[in-house]
């Protein structure tokens, strides 16, 4: 009976990971999660999460967490429908990096917090691997484009040469086939 439970838990983790990927945002060139999303995942109120962070401020240096500006908050609300509730909040949300989410799990110190933290870190890692794969693919496409770009001129020259050869040669006066007598020339 333990095996079906494991499968169900694995399936649940996959569903959760898929949900997490949409909640990881790029802000200031860094992959982050917003405090409201993390509170939802950890099963606590955003206010309680932020209070735990304030109590343990020394555990959250700038590279783990930062507060959004008003412009960033507006952009996040505009681009992420699930964060529309932040529109009316007077508080600027906090953004947590991968390390910040892991530290948050330690600060909250519950079974669920530990599980969710590990899942979040795995999701960050998978996104980083995906981005790395895309960068490799983009580099290969650029290299191919560069190689093919050099061939474009050669191909264009080849097409021009074929068109010149295929063009009808200038009409020249041709003699009639067979033997003919030039009677007018003989009269003179």
C-alpha cells in the first residue's frame, strides 16, 4: 500500500512543480518568487510570512531577498493575473531568490515548509537547466546562421550564373539547311 501512496505523492509533486514554473519571475535579471506566491505554497498568510522574515532579517541578505519598487510591482501585477490581489495592497511585495526560498523554509520550520522549499529549489534548478539548454541551442543556431550567411552570397552568384546561361543566346542569322543556289549573286 506504500507504493501507490508514493506514486500519488510523485504525481502531486509534478503538478506542483508545473505550477511553480509559472510563479518564478525574472526581476532585475534574477529568477525570483513573490512573497504572496510563497505564502500560498507554504500554507501561511503573506503577512505571517513577512513577519517571520522581519524577525530573522539577518538570514536574508540582499542576494536572497529584495523589496520590489512601485514600478516593478505594477509590472508584476500587469503581467501576472494570479497576483492581481496585490494591486490594492499598500505594501510593496518581497521577492525571494532560490536561496531566499530555501532560507524561508528554514525560518518557517514546518514539515510542509521543508517539502515546499525542496520542491522550489528543484524547480529553480530545472529552469536553470532549461535556460542553459536554450542558450546552447541559441549559440548553435547563431553559428549555423553565420555559416549559412557566408553561403548566401555564393548561392546568389551561382543563381545569377545559371540565369545567364539559361537566358536565350543572342539571335544570329542562320543559314537555311540544305543546298541552295544563290542565283542573285551569280547574275552580277
